[in-house]
C-alpha cells in the first residue's frame, strides 16, 4: 500500500510473481487502514468488518482458497473470493479491496486475471530517477518508491474516469 504525498490517495500495488509488472488498484482510506492493521498484526478490541468475514467463513466450516482480481470493466476492478465448503467450490463476488483484506487475514494467494494484467498492468522503466518520496502506510519515507516510480502510473491514471466522491474500487 502506498500513499502519495501529493494527493494522499491510497493505492494497493500488486506485483506479478517472477516478473517486474505491477497492478495499481486505488482503494478507500478505510480499506487501506484495514489492510495495514492486518499486515502489521495489530490487535483490535472488536473485530473489524473483514475480521468478521473471516470469522463467518470459519463458523461455516468454509475455507477461503484464494482471492482474485477477476475483471476490469469501465474503469472498475472486480474481485472474487474462492472458497470451499462441504466439497463445493464457491465463487463470491467482491470488491477487490474487500477480497484483499480477507486474503491478508487468512493468508491465501491473490491472483489477477491475465486480461486484467494485460490491460492495466504497468512495467516500470529501469532508468527512473527517484527525486520525490512516497510514504508507506506507517508514514515513514519509502526510499525504494519515489514519486517518479509512481509516475509510471500516470498514463493509467489519465485513462481513468473516476468520480471523486467514490472510495470504491
């Protein structure tokens, strides 16, 4: 998760396994905070929504197998939670941010459809100079991901038509 110092927007950046291709997904502030809490294993007094979802799967003896970023339609990402219960495989429609939140809690793979990576994946240029800084979700400077490294997403951003009032994926 990255926070731009310029806009304070939260972006989850998924990296393709064994490759240098990335998928940026804009998520809401609350979803980003929930992912951060799970990644840092912060204990909370009461279950957050995604903890509740994890608990419901457990109570129903359902196992989350993986989560998927399954499609990109009209600049909106679509997610899927794949679970098994009583020998049946279930595909549950989800916002990607919710699926990612669940994945970090139950420690399952996050998969991205090839069509999504092909249309929205970004390969950074090797010779980018790091002039600016990006803060990680803990608020500390991230030396490896300067503003110039995020500039590889500018073309992708220019192609999006997002309503500023929405925090959805």
